[in-house]
């Protein structure tokens, strides 16, 4: 019966059975690439079709199949990358659950890998932390509420409502940077769903959100441009010429403490230079006064 099933799903069954043998009562198959014999089961061979195991196994063993796949990926890197990105874009929720489940099952492995990576790549970690500090929007709760109400509590790009987003992704709408290298204030912030936030990434607005985008409409793009150029102005709150960042410091004994850092900023509110560190926010008051006085002196010297 088993041979009939194999014969049914094999185009050239005579050649197929030349690569099948019985060794000490165990059915074995010869790999078509390395020519080695392995037991005929899913430990050594992939199924032709996982949902239909009766269609038998592939001709190459698992080891050769992995090498073959890796070789193809190396030779068609751009094609594979585009195909994977397209799949990820259409399965954001599934990928999120898969990644969360992997992190839960491999928590210890993940922690060890991250620790070793930080020790081996301190420069990359410092650059990453600096970039992340300059990515966090510095807007008040009131400003964010006004921004969402301006877009009717929907994604500025696709129109997904906040309730729909909460039901699908389990979170509120994201604070999206219209210009990935722009400011972190209200003039560069629009509400975005997780899907659009993921797809836009570092792309320029006009390069990503155009007629080739399925969610594009003239009304939406005009509203975004109007908001970031004019309509935000009555609602933006004047920010001080510095930023205070709160950071967690891990101690060698496993405990941790929090510290506050005073940073100078540029016109886009990106941090530039660390001025002072304090355990509490009030510990920075003296440094803030000195910095503001220094700015006044510089301004007075520049005036004719």
C-alpha cells in the first residue's frame, strides 16, 4: 500500500525507487546531492508538502536543502529581501505574535546575546542610544491630544481609527515622524497606525506616500502638509533651550538607580552636549541657571 502511494505521487517512480533501500528493516533514501543514505523520515528530509505528508519527501536531505537555500539567498539577495518585506508588511500581527513567543521561550538566550553584543560593540550601542534619544517626541499630553483630534483620532496615512487600532494591535496610535531626520516637536508629528509606521520607516514622505501607495489620497496628503507647516502653530508650547533625560543605571550587584541628565540641544531639539548629571531633577537647577545665564551673555555679545 505504501509503495502504491509513493508511486502515485512520483513522476519517474523507477528512478525514485533506485534511491530507496531497506537496511536492517529500516527504509532509507539516498540524497540526490550528497549521495549519502539517510533514514526516510522528517528528521532527515523535508516533506514535499507539509499539509499532505502522503506526497512523500524531497529528494535532497535537510543539510543539503539548507545549503542550497542559503546559496540561492546569497545569489538573489535583493529578490529575497523584497519578497520577505512584502510578506512581513501583510502579516504584521502574526509576526508580532511570533516574535513575542520566540522572546518568551528564549529569554535567557536573548539576554546573553544582548549582553555579549553590548560588550563587543560599545560604539554601535552609543550611536544607537544617541539616535533613539533624538527620536522621542518632546510634546505634551495636551499637544498630542490636539494632534489626534486634528486628524479625527485616525491614522493620518490610512484612516484607521484609534479604536480599530486598539482592537487590532493592542496599543494606541503612534507618534509618527513625518521627517525621520526632522524635529521632535509638534511640527513633525502626526498620528499613525502600527502598519503605516512600520512601512514608512526612514522613507521621505513624498517617496513613500504617493499614488503608488494603496492608502494614498490627495485629501490626506494635503491635510498632513497643512498641519506640519501651518496649523500646528497655535498649539505648540515654547520649549526651553535644553533637555532633561531620565536614565536607568544598572549596578554590579543587580540593583539599579535613576539619574537625570541635562543636555544642550540644536534647533531640532536633538541633544548635543551633556552639561550635568543629578540623582534628582532638582539637582540640575543650578546647572540650568548657569546655562541660561551663559546663553544671555552670548546673545548680548552678538547684538550690535
